[in-house]
C-alpha cells in the first residue's frame, strides 16, 4: 500500500468545505450563522486558491 501525503488529498473542494464548516461553528457561537458561513466559505476559496498555486 502506498503512503500518501496529506497534500495529496488537499484541493479546492476540501478547503471550501472546511472553511464553511468553520464558519458554521463560529456562526453558531456568535448567533449569526449565515454571515459566518459565507465568510468561512470565502476564506476557504482564498486559501484553496493560494495552496493550488504552490501545489505541483
């Protein structure tokens, strides 16, 4: 069995989903889920785009 690095599983979809999940949790704590969901998903898009630029 091949060992895969974590970077093999990291892509745009993963970063958006993790950002949105983080936004939902933070929004639940701050009682404004929609705002923080959008903020988290946007942050996931930006982080995903940055990491895709450096991925070979």
